[in-house]
C-alpha cells in the first residue's frame, strides 16, 4: 500500500482543551506511517453555532479552510464530528449551488483564494477504517485491548444526516453504526452493544439548557455502565468534553454516581499500537483515565 | 435473490386500560419483496391477533397516520419497504410506537402534545383576505422558493418523537412545530411572523434548545430536513432584530469575536462572554477540574500569557469577517 497522505484540519479543541486528541492522532499516524500535514492556516469551523448567527460568514470561512487542503491537493481529514459536518455541509452547498459559490468566491478572491470543490473531507475514523483498513490496523496491534469492554459512542455529526455523511463514512447506518465496533474488534477489545451508542450527548446546548445536556450525557454514560462497559470511546472531542467533564453534574442530576474513563478514538488506537503514555495523554482527562494505561498491559 | 424472506417481528404490545407494563410479542412470517411495513402490521392483525392496534388511513404517504419505529428508525409504515428494513437491521425487526411513554394501545400513541405545539405556532397564513379581489395576487419565484420544502409536512410526528431535546424538555416546541413556524413566517401574505419568531426564540421552548443531533432530518419521511428550518428561524431572529441578547444568542455571535482575534475559538472566552460575569460563576467547578487536568490554564485569559493558538494568515480571516459578516446582535 502506498503511503496515505492527508491535510489535517485539527479544529479548535485539539489545539486547546483536548491536547491529548492531537498528540494521540499524530502518534497513531506515525505508527501507521500515515502522513498528516497540519493546516495551520485553518480557522474555527463555527461549531454549528456560527451558522445560526451568520450563515454566509460561516460558509466563507469554511470555504477558505477547504481552499488550503485544495492547495495541497489532499483529502482533508478532521478530528471532530462537528468540524466534519460543518465543512462537509459547506462543501455540499458550494458544490451544488453555482450562484452561491460565486458569491463566496467573490469574497475569497479578496484574499487571493478560490474554492474549487476538488477535495474530499472525511473524519480520521474513516481514514483509518476505510482507507488504511481494519486488517492492516489489526496487524500492527502491540497491546491487545482484551482487558476492556469498550462502549463505542459515535456522535451525531459523523452519522447524520446519512445522505450527506454517506459520502465520507462508508455508508454507516445511522440507526446501527458499526465502524467503531469493528475498530474495537480489530484492536481485540470487546465492543459493548447499548442503545445510546448513536444518540446525542447534548453538548451543543450545554450553556443555555444544562438540564437537557446533563440528561443526555448522563443517560448515555449510565447506559454504557449498565451494559458493563469499562471504557467509553468517541471520535468526537465535543462529545468527549461533555462525557468526560460532566460526569459529576450528570450523575447528580440522575441521582447516581458516574465514573468511567472516556477515550478519544485515536487514544484507543494509540494504546493498542503501543504508543507512549505521554503521547496518549491520559493525564488530560477529568474522569479517572490514567489507570487505563496500566490496565491495558496487565 | 429470493423473492421472500423469513423474519421474526418483535412487536411492542400494551393496552393502557388493562396492562401495567408493556411487553414484546414475536411473530414469524415469510415476507415478500414488495411488501411494506404497513402490510406486515396488517398481517399481524389479520393472521395472528385481531386485537393488535395501529393507525392507518391513506396508504399513500400523505395522511401521516402510520408512523412507527422499526428497530429505532422512525418510518412511515406505508412508504417503507420491508426488504429495505431487513437489509438495514437483519431478520429480526422490532416494531415500536413513535413514543413508548405515550403509548395507548400497541402502536397507537397519544399525540396530544404534538398537536398542541403545532397549533401554538399559528400554522396558517394570518392575513386579512379580500373576499372579492379584483386581481390575482402573485408570489415571486424567489418568495415561493424561500418557503423551501416546509410546505410538504404531513404532521406524521416522526421528527417530533425522534427529538432527544423534546424527550427531556416538555416545553420544547420540537422540529415539526418549527417547520410550520418557518413555513408561515416565510409566506409573504402572512402578518404573524414577528410573533412566531418571538415565540420560538425563547430559551426553553424555542430553537435555542435544539441539540443539533439531526435526528429530525433522518426521521422525516418527506425529506423536509427540519433542522434546516430551525437554522432559518435562528437566522431570521437576527435578520429581523427579534434576537435578544442572552446566553444562547451571545454564544452564536461570540464565535465571530474569537475568530476575528485568533482564527480559532477561544473556548474559555466564549463561555465567559456568553454567560456574562455572574452566569460564568456556575462553571467554576468544571473550570477548576479542567485546570487540574491541564486542559485549561490560569494564565489563558491574561493577555500575552495565555496558550491561545493563532491561525496562520490571520489577516485573511480578519478581512473575510469584515467583508462577509451580514448579521449583527
């Protein structure tokens, strides 16, 4: 297999509150000999909120982000489900509405850029599962995750709306997604089947509707725990923030203690590929995740 | 490929008048390639148990009566081919009502909350109509297109009962009511747009409580994409100066503030800016936990000391914000 090369759109969280996401992603890429070129010019995708305020501005900024991947001529990979959907929705709009694209390009021309629609955008999860391939990952496992029952939490913005997502997620069924389950299998962990795995974590209303956010986060975490999960894993750092940081608040609201390590998808892969404790970055978790490293090698 | 498949249907059974708890009953049947989910519901009733209850009427995908969930997927029974469901979920299909907690009998639910919310947004053109007009009043092509496909809603309730926000917040209007609110607000003949925008901008019942899960887009049998209309309502609030400054509107607008300055979102600043100086205090517990874990740093909000990353070519971003921003709070 020739070397895989991608333009990496890190998103904001990987550069700020979840440094462990970036370090584990780069560690996985190094282990698998995947070349990731970080798009340092990129700006925030608007996180599904900017478009509520100003949809045109959101499209212009995301078109600019895509332009930089186009300059490299590489498929853009994302580390965050919400970045993925915002960039993919921008691409969808511009690729199918020539008048609108002209309006956006008129703005981009002022900074010497032009959106062409020449590259694909996919989440790193699907770069690993569909491009690199599960069998190839399996062959590289140094620390089988057989000590863990792992609950996959897919995150909305990788699986819905399916018509858009099917262009980059290998045709995932939004009511029965399987990619993360298969990845856990390939790493020799035990995937946990539970009803909340394709549900919403509530992150996007955390400020204005904390009761809703805590209810959704708490329900999903407890569902995983009640199905004997030792770890939850998610490809989305926004789900991760809610699931990791809000365990105390969500548990208080639910009237139960909640304590479960929540890993980013690349952290789980990094663990199985034998990356270092530093690279995996388990110290950056609010819930107790440090123990996972020792337990993996027990 | 075989023209029939043998499957097991596990159907939710409950009679609110006699049962304490619901239960599931299995029915085995040979399904033909042209059969619809509605045909399978009929066959349970006709071939197995005459007391099995569900709503049905037009069989043409227009009355909106026969919405149920198959393995968690909201479907309009008369539009959904059974083989497609078997392709998605295998040979065990689980039939459940749209909302289990609202079940009256088997697939039949009390849809009262749906109708009350739908009615509350004034789902009609509010206008004084001249009963004897002397000339035709025409809508421009642009005005027609602006209504989008919001007019195709058949009030089946699939999106409403797929919405997780509504499931935990009873006062939330829900996606179908928002589609109706948008459809009539976008109608040039209508005079109640502002009232609807005010109604749907309130935190709690309004659009700001949308969790952005896209369950509604996935659930709609008419491919209406309700969340697109929810976003339109958000936008109209700003365009028509209905938006009040509150935690949700500042959160949406605050992204511009960060992006102009850093390219990236300043995660701590957006919470401070959205919540205001008093509101932010309730996040102190989480902030301290995040500091302990090294996720955020005490110096982050001090100029020149923080770790805030900056995008390369930030000047481009600043310029694009300046020339592209269309809305204001």
